[in-house]
């Protein structure tokens, strides 16, 4: 009897953790303030367990997401861009803010981090 109770508790606890995971799948848009003015980006996410893949589309074109991870309501990934024969890595980390908003921090090299919100495209 004790074993069944413990197993039931563990099953319930694991099911609860899975229920708290945010749904990041789909298309999101954001406006980011940069030194060159406001920039609109589109994020297209595909989540498979804890793995995140997809693309970032900006005025400079489309880039594949690398190092993508999802952990509950947190998300992180890297966008690699090429400009004048140089490679730049932009690191994104975010947290779900409700079902249709992600609050992000974006870091590129030693530049100050930029904060922005992305909204789910419906």
C-alpha cells in the first residue's frame, strides 16, 4: 500500500512539472531598439522536449537557431550572423510571461544587453 501511494505521488509530481512548461512552439515577433533604430525580428520556434530549433528573421536575413534549450518557462538560444567576413554570436535568454509573451534579454559580445518582449503571432 505504501509503495502505491509513493508511486502515485511521484507520478502526480512529475505530471505537475510537465504542466508548468510553457509552449514556445510557433511564430513570434518583436521590436528591438538598436543603435541603428528600431528593428523588427521574427522568431520561429520548434520545441522537441528540451531541444529548441528554428530561425530568427531580421532585416539582415534569416539565421538558424543553435544551442537552443527549453527548461520549463525559460528559453535560450544563439543566433550566428555574418557581416563583412566576421562572425557574430547573439545570445538570447527569455522567460514566458503568460501564454503569448516572452520577455527576452539579448547579448552580443561586450555590448550592453538589450531587453525586449516578443508576442505570439496568432
